[in-house]
């Protein structure tokens, strides 16, 4: 029996019930009712995606639901993987949001939109026609925008983030609209089967145009540089459970759209497609983690980390395109599987990290790492959860992020033997980018964990911090359990990942949706499971050592707690009677990142301002010195700000055209009509 249709129907019903509960339920019950319904949407999506990964396929057409085009839905192993990942993240965020919303944005509008946003995250991968996919995509963008601006009345920064997010996400939609409409017009149909059937008949120019526009449109959602300008604004200003949904689920759908378009619908392409994707992925990964390493805002650091990890996924997609164009199907499959596995791993540890960051914000009222510290004794569970997520994010064993990045490196290293000068140059650059991003990620999260949670509190808010409510800890705990499971037994995903890669249409990967089941092809349940099992077996001693260290630490803490008695104060002889260090003597996030900032000074272009105020009586005596340090986003500073100034000047100049003359307005209309007719004649 096919379980996909009932699961998606249940998700739709629960989303409607959750939205209704958000609108009409009393304030005291609203977070719990909405949270339960939203968690049900996620569980239904997880069930539908799991069934698709298990080999089931489903499709449906509802011709009367939308005028002209109708609604076309389908779920295979590839879309099922992203549906399952989104469903799992939704369950975590919904449970977490019950406790979070009791102290934060629990208004009727915000609570009503949350189940709708969760539903779109589950349904976007199921879109099987251009109109259906774009409609679901736009619903996802609009609902997430409403959630980003949930607290716009409290802070002006939220309104600014909403404007940036709205503009960038709709620019991406325009690129997707042009790409897919052009594809559908040349194919003579808008359903995905029609696009697949006509892909071989398209000219190279049309295929290249569709790919580039799709890369830009989907890349803007996947935080690809230079289309990431909305990211450091929207993620930090959104409620933390919404940030988790956007980072760990919505951003992944940009990768899904690119895989579906490039591999499945277009059937692969020439080498330059892969080279372009690998280059953009390498730049995105390195730039994102460099910005994260110098960030002092905790949620901004996690936002840039999302850009880094999606850059790694983009490297895997580009490498798969590159190897597939060269006829090396085994390496193409391995690179794509590594990218898909990293999607799963990133979703697990990033949902956990945003949950822990939200707990910190709720407990202290600040995201500034320079004002935190001393949270470990006050928030021990949150500290432990953040540490588990950070271990996954730095891609070191035994964290779950290590295995997917190691597989990606393996595919690139084996691909060095592929012919071609461009390949011989680009692949070492990609390998270096992955290695550099891993090292910088370690520095970024050591800074976040050490400066934010350990040492001494550097503000009164940090000194008054307290542990989060049980529901928030339970939601984050589910993510932590997923991180541990993915690190210990990644081999259980082998068959599903094989089916997903085969459903993408890689040549030589076995029949669509059946490679994993049959064990055939280079990405079937055989070689991939062997690789994953071997890696997890090698990591087993590390997990045992980590468990022993944790047990010893727990015993020592217990002994210390039981032996607590009157404390003697004093200072060692060599300290000159100074006593224990104060918070002013410790590293801050800014000072910790200063050596890295010096290394990447030409890339970051930091801004520093020293304002010296002398006393009135003498210019030689100083009353006050004010030091300001800021690391702006250089791409925004060099690319977007000049463009915005140019558009502002054009807008001011355009006012002269609106002088109230009816004759002039008629002339505008006539000129436009003639231009459109001439364009139609030329392109006919």
C-alpha cells in the first residue's frame, strides 16, 4: 500500500487545523495547539519522504484546482529525501516553538502562518509542474517573510531585514520564472515529464540559459554568494524556531531545485556547468565561514555558517555535473550522494544550533557574544546541546558533519585524474576551499562556545541567565539525538541516498528509484553502504573515548558537588595578591577573531574609528576615548550599495516623467506598444 498520499493529505489537514487554531484559539492554549499541529505536519512529511526513500513513488493531477494549468504533484526518492529532511526539522522546530512562543511572538497572525510555512516546506519538493512548483515556492517565500517580520514593531532592524529578504527572494523568483517558462515554452508543456522528454531537443544556448537562471534563482534561496545579502539580516531577526526552519529546511530546497533542474529535467550538461557551480560553491563556502569567524552576533554567525555549508553542497552538485559530463558516472554519483548526505547532516546540527542560540537569546536578551559568557553553570543543558551541534558543524570526528565532508573530499580527490585543464585547476581549488572552510569553522565555533558559554559573564544579563523551558530543551534534544545517530550509523541512509541519486537521473546510476533497492550501479546499497559503514567503524573508538571523557567529567562534577563546603578565599603567591581574573581580562569574540581578521584583512576590509575627546582645559589631557570596530559585508558594500544608490538616483530622475500631462502618458503607451511589436517581429 502506498503511504505517500495519506501522509501528504494528513499534512494538509493538520496545516489547515493549525492555522485555524492560530486564528481562533485563546492565547493561553495557542502555542501548544499550533505547535502540536505543526509537529503533525512535520511527522506526516517525514513519513511521506521516508516511504519515497524506501522505493515508493506517487503522482497525482488535480486539473480543476487551478485554472488553465491545474495542480500536478509527484514524489520520488529525490524529492522524498528533501521532504523527509524538512519534516524532521519541522517536528524539532514545532516542539521547540511551543516553549519559545510562550515568551515571544505568539500573536494570532504569526501563529497562523507557521503551520502554512511548514506545509509549504513539505510540499515544494512534491511540485511536478512549472506552475505548481512556482506557486508552492512563492507561498513558501511569502509565509517565511511574514514570520521574519513577526517582531517588526519592536525593532527597526526587523523591518530592514524584511525589506532585504522580500527583494532578494523575489529577484530569485523572477530568475526561476524566466528559466522555467522558457523551458516550458520550448518543450511544449509545463509538466516535469514533458520537460524531461523535450530536454534533448533544446539548443545549447537555451539549455545554458535555463541552467544559469536556475542557478541564480535557486542559489539565492540557498545563500549563494553574491546573492546572500538577505541572510545576515533575516536569520538573526526571525524568531529562533523560524530561523531553524529557514536555515535547516528552506535553504536546502534551493539545492533540491538545482539538482532537479540540472540533472533530472535538463539531463546534465557540458563541463562549464559543473565548473561554474564548483567555483561559486567554493567562494560561498570560504566567504561564508570567514564572515562567521569574525561575527560577534551569535545568530549572524550561524547564518553565515549556513552559507558555508550550502556552499559545500553546491561544490558536490557542481562536481557531480563535472564528472557526469566527462562520463565518470561512479564519481558523479559519489559526489552527489556526498552533497545529499551533507544536506541531511547540516539540517540536523543547524536546527540544534539555532535552538540553542534561541535559548541563549531568551535567557539573556542579547545575541552579542561580547556581552555573554558564564552560561555553562547557569544553562548546562543548553551548553551541552550547543557543543554537540558545534561538533557537527566543524566537520571533525566524531561529529556527524565529518562523514559527508569526507565523502565529498574523496570524490574530488579521485576526480583529479579526470582529463582537462579546467578540471585539473578547479578540483584542487575546491579541495583547498573545503579544507580551509573546515579549519575556519573550528575557529568560529570554538569562539562561539568558549566566549559565549564559558569563562565569566561579561554583562548583568548573562549573570542572570537561567535554563530554558522543557519543551525548548526537548526540541533541541531531538536534533542532538539525530546528530548522534547520523554520526554513529550513517550506513542506514545508504539505500535511500542511492535511490535519491538515481532518481536525479544520473547516467549509469541504475534505474530511477531502484538503484538502492537492487544494489546495482555505483551508488547502490553496496559500495556506498560499505564506505559509510567503514567510516562509522573507524569513528567508533572516538565515540567510546568521548563517552569515557564525559563519564569522568560527570563523576568529577558529582564529587565536587558532594564535597562542597566552606570556601577559602585567597590568591597564589605569584599572582601578587591580585586574585582571580575578572571578566575584563578575558577574551571577547572580537579579540579572539582579531588574528583571523588580520589574515583576511584584504577580503573583509574592516572599519575602525577612534574618537578621542580631550578635556576642555587642555588639548593634551584626554577625557574619553571611544573605539568602534565593524566588519561589514564587503560584497554588500561594493556591489549592492552602489546599485541601490544608482536606483535611487534613477527613481528621483524618473519623477520628471510623471508631470501630469495626459498627452505624454499616451506617448509612453504608444512607444511601449511599438517596441513590443518590433520585439515580436524580430524574435518570430
